[in-house]
C-alpha cells in the first residue's frame, strides 16, 4: 500500500526536529501553565480491511461411464419380435405378400472409450420365417445360427442446465452382416428387418441413455452438497478459530474422458477468511447457473492481525502519563483511517489542552513488526506548543515533549509475527481434514502476502493473504 503523507504536512519546523526548534525558542512567549487549543487533524475516515481478489476451491469429480452403461443395459429392450404369431407383410417393391414371424435380440452393451471418443455398441441377432404362395415356407437365420450385425451410438458429454450432465448422441450406422432374401419368395425381408432393428432396439436405447444421463443426480448432488458445506463456518484447531469460505459463485471445466470415466472440476469462487471468536453468522445464498470458464487454481485465504485502539490508549495511560517532567497525560484517544493514525493527548502540567500526533502505520513482514512511522505533532499542535514555550524552560520542556513522543510511538508498535504464524499453522491443519462424511479438504499454503495496513474505528490491522491450493474432494 502506498504511504501518502498527511495533507497538512509541510517543511515547517516541528517538535521533534529539535535543532531548528531550539532556535525558535528565543521568540517564544512566557509559560505559566499555558492553555492551548488545537484542531484535530483531518485524516481518511475509518475503513475496513482491503478487499482481496477472489480465489477458487476446486472439486474434482469423476463419473463412472460403466455405471451409466449398466443402467442402460438393465433398462433397455433386449429383444423384439412376433413370438409364435405370423403377421402379414407386403413387399412394396413388387407387391408380393407373405406372412412372417421373426425375432430380433441384442447382446450386452459394450463401452468403448479411447482418444476422447466414447461409443456404446452392442451385437444384434435376428431370424425370420415366412410362409406364402407359391413358395410354401422359407426363412433366413435361426436361433442357433442367426444373421448378426452391430448397433451403436457415439456420445458427447457436456454441462447442462442446473449443474446437470448433458449429452449429445449420434447414432452409428447399423451393420448387417447378411441379407434376408430367401430364394423363390421374390421378397427381400431385409426391408422389414433392418428398420425394425433400429425402431425396436437402437432408437429406444439411444433415447433411454439420453434420459439416464440427463436425469443423473451425481453432478447436481455433488455441487449442491459442496455449495451448502462451503457456506458453513468450519472450526479448526484451537483458539476458537473459524475458517469461512464465503462462496460467491462457481465455474466449471469442460468434461473430458479419463479412462472409463468422465472427469471434470467445479471451481467454487470463494473469499476465505480465518477468524477468531464466536461462530461467525452467515446468510445462505443460491448458486447461479452453470458457467464454463478458465480459472486460477490458486487459493487465497485472508486473515487479519493487529491490535486495538483501546490497548494503545491504555498503554499510553499506564506508561506515558507520568514520569515526564512538567507534563501529565490525562487522556489518550486514537483514531484514523486507511493507514494513517492520529493520537489526541489531553495534557496537564505546564501545558494544558489537547495536542495531536499523526503518523503512518507500516508493517515489516520479515520481523513481524507493526509500527508507526514518522509520528510527529501536527502542524497546528507544533505551532501552539512553540507559542507556549518560554526560553528559560525550553530545554526542559523540549526534552519532555521528545520523551512523550518516543513513549507514544513505542505504544503504537507491536510484534504480530507470532500471531501470523499461529494463523498459518492452524490454516495448514484446516486445509487437510474431512469437512463432512461426503467431502475432504486437501491442500496447503506455499507463501503469504501482505495486502495492506488499515485502521477501522477501533483497531489497527494488517490484512494477510495465505496463498496456496486446495481441493474439495468427494469421499468415496
């Protein structure tokens, strides 16, 4: 975060620049418990921690094609025919008539999945017996030696509406390894049997498989369960620490072939936070429509370390209020915004009134030190103090003011490094545990970044980002 100096700063002399300050003491007025009145500095308003870019928590999903084909096998028609009954048939080409009975049946469906091409095929078998004038009886094939062939269709899978699985099916031309045109009948019964194979076996199987795929609850259930779990705070480790994912949406990768399974990923857009305290409240949100996009695999978990204004005020009251020659701090009040801090000091003793110090909060990641930089009396406070000082007491009071400044600055500093390490340690545990009976979180942290220093209306904080990766894996 850039450090913008306070807009009221100027190169004019300030308390703390004591060489130049001493030269001005010769013209200062008399000091007899001088009362001063100073306006509060104008700083940015209190804010919140910097917003962090969204990251993604991926859920790898695999869907067994064999399971889908097994349902097709179980529910699809296995045979068609007339049974023992003969049905009339008219050859449209020459008008010849005959009565015929036939049986068509298929073998089991076989899955072929290679080179991103998914096909489902089955062998077919049939025979026909005909009777009529003048040929008597005739036929082709038999139960033990039927005419055979092959049916099948090609499958292309994709994401559908409502996070379901969609499919586009293309029928593969049916293969017939023989003709049914008995001698002396003058009738090509293949014109009867070929359409029947498709009408009675192939097309029903194709429509059924499309319905099986589209009504499969595997994908919607995984997505819905993961979305619901991600909205719940998860207690990790100790310290009443909670990991909240705060999902805002989800993207998906294309569905591809992986062995005999379909593979895809759902990437939930999240803004994870690590929090300490009571269980965080959350409002349930609905998941939007399916979107196929590219996304980063990086997970960024935000957490905040810092200290309160109250702790600074108490420390100043305990450690800086007394023991400084000629001055007493009756009250300290901290305020600020963005990374700018101000401290109002209500003084008594040789100076009565409220003065203000202002500076910029900064954080040094290697040392873990969160401290104030460039803390000085504001310009108006500086001028009021200069006007209140008398030459005979200047050195003593200047030393007191310098001691007060140093003491206040030290109270505005804290080593938050141990707290940061505690957060990271707990997060490492939180990214590797079963979150429910259905899902396990698996991941890790590879680095951390500082997003910025900020001041709210009651605390100084440092927004940290733990950067790594995580997957939300369905439990088998």
